[in-house]
C-alpha cells in the first residue's frame, strides 16, 4: 500500500514537475530578495540599482531568449491557425462559431482594460516617470494603427513601427509676473530659460525663476519610424498569408508543412526555455524585490494585480458568458453551467484545454444534451482559438506594466493593447507556460518595457489555471448557443453534415 502511494505521488510529481520547479523558484526568489534587500538598499558603491541589475542577470537572459523566439512563434502559429481553419469550418455553423469566439475574446480584453484602468494596481509601486507624449489625438492614434497594419517593408516591420510625432510649441509664458508671447519650440524655450537669456531686465534671480509659467501647444509634425517590432503588421501579414494558403488546397500543402515544422521547432525551443525558467524567475523576483525601496509596495501592487485579474475572469465567466447565453437562447444560463462544472474543474487541475477536451465533450453531450455533430466541431475549434482568459490577462498585464512605469495611457495605446491582446490570444500556440511568451509579445507590440515582469511571472502558474478554466467555460457556452441555433437543423439534415470534419489530437498541450 505504501509503495503504491509513493508511486502515485511520484507520478503526480512527474506530471507537474515544471509547476513544482517554478513554485520553488518563486519561493527562493522571494526569500533571496528579502534577505538581500537591506544590504542592497544601503549600498553606496555600487548603487542599489546596479546591484539589482547584477542579481537579475540570469532572469534577463531568460527574457532575452523568450523575446528571441517571439517572432517565429507568432508568425507560424497565427498563419497555421488561419490556413488550417478553412478546411475545418463548415458553412454557417463555422462562421457563427468563429464570430462568437471573436466577440467574446474582444469583450474579455475590454473587461480587463476597464478593470485595470479603474483599479490602477500599478500605481501602488510606480518605478519611473515618463514624459508626456503630447496628448496624441484619437484620430491620429487610429491612423497609426492602420498604418502599422500595412507595413511597407516586412523585414523592417520586425525592427520598427510608425508613430505620429508632435512638435511642442511654447505659445506664451509669464516671467516675473509679465506675460510674454512666443512661437519658439518648447525645447528651445527651456534652453533659453536655463541659459538666463529670457530676463528682459538683464538679471536672473531665483525669485523670478520660480515665477516662470509656460503654455505649450502640440502640433502635428510628421509620421516617423520608432524602434520596436511592428507586431500588428506581422500578425496581419500572417493572417492574410495563411488565409490564401488555406484556399490553395493541395498546392499550398508544402508551405503549410514548412510552417508546421517551423512551429514545432520553435515550440520545442520554447519548452527548453521554460525548463530554464525556474532559475530565471527566481532571480527576476529577487531583483525586483531588492530594487524596491519599500517591499510592502511590491506586495501591495502585486496583490492588486492578482485581484484585478481574478475579478476580471470572474466577471467574464459569471456575467458576460451567462448574459450572452441568455440573450441568444432565452434559457437559464446557470442551469446550463451546472452541466459543465466537471469540465471547468478538470481544466483548472490540468491547465490544458486540449487535455480537458474529452471531459468537455462528455459534459456537453450527456449533461446538457448537445448534439455530437455540434460539440465535436465547436469544442475542438474552441480549444484551439477561444482564449478569452488569455486576452483578458494580457490586456491587464500590459496596462499594469504601463502604470508601473508611469507611461501615459493614451487612447491609441489602449486601443492597440485591446487589438493585439485579441489577435495574439486567438493565434496563441499551445505551449507549456505559454503566458511567459505571449505577455512579452503584447508588451513588445505596445512599446512597453519587459523588465518589470518578474513578480508577474511569480503568479503566472496560478493565473494560468484560472484562465484555462474560463476558456473551457467559454467553449461550453458557445456549444450551448450553437446547439440552440442548429439543433433542429441537424436533426432535419438541412446542414451539410458531411463537411464537418475535425480530428482532434489528445495531446498534452497547455492552453493559454
């Protein structure tokens, strides 16, 4: 009996070894950071920030490896998702299923954005101050998004994106109580003030210096290229390329095989990086803690961040999904939910939509009486494309990092975060601990730093499981809606049943 229990424990440990190692890395990182915090903060030479950089160096290498793999992973996964989708979808059922998943993913990103902007978890631990970006007009922000959707050079899009630049002009200023008008640039005006050339009386006193007031007007200057991957343009190219490739049928199969191999190789490299992540996460967490003047601010900010994510996931699961189900079917959503509890619990335990798929199909067919002709199309497609929890998590994380660094949350940046989080989550490949990769994708695409994600990675393992449960619930509700719309049509044979073909593989892929 004891030997059997030991064997079972070893089997469980083997299945969840990476999770166990990440938890150990997180714990060691917190302990190491707490032990070294006072020593680092009291250091004069080298300064605390430099010591924190040395301590975070192994984690920096992990982030660099993951960023290296972002481009081939995103291109191949999104392209294949679109190329293979055309062969899997079936007429009206396929179109409505995809539209439903797209709507719920966009709503998830919006819910996350509204919550994180309202709660502001990052403001509990602001790390830096960024200059005002010039109050970019919403119209220019939308134009920048459209420009980036259509890059003029695919290779250049891997290194830069375009952005509207504004010129700051000093309209007027008061100096020593006297109003003076000027058309000089704000930068030139500040230089003149600092060089004491503005004093009309020939002297410059501290009293007068404190009385300087300036009004600045921002005007359109030009559209310029800025450093950073144009992920939006690359994703758009991959979507169009994949769609046309899917339309080519057999003629396009060699190219499909090429991208499949590329994705498999990249995913294996990501898996290798994930096995190194416990060490990297340990030092990232330790570096973030020793770099903070007040450890309490770090924990307060992280607690607010976790609370924001969990709140968003709960709202999406128990408000948005049931409301959509009721609107589309006029049936009791909570009665329907009782039939999927087993699938949701299994998803939380396995952290994999793919591994949960047999349980999900069984729950829908036996408990909620959905036709197998619907469940065996809608649910596998959902396990591949429906990543509402990921979209919500990515949107919250991106804005949280922007708040940590005091970046101005302009309309354009928020809109970009919403779009990128939606597209990236729907094209996300099933890789172990995929949240590590796709958070970096969104941050890079939105021009946000990746240096502050150490504490976030410390809680990623838990949030990943909650997200997976939300994703599976979304798949189930979609099957319920499609069952309401198409149940009688399938029974009457009016839908082209023979077109519904989907051979899912019961592979142990972690759903993001």
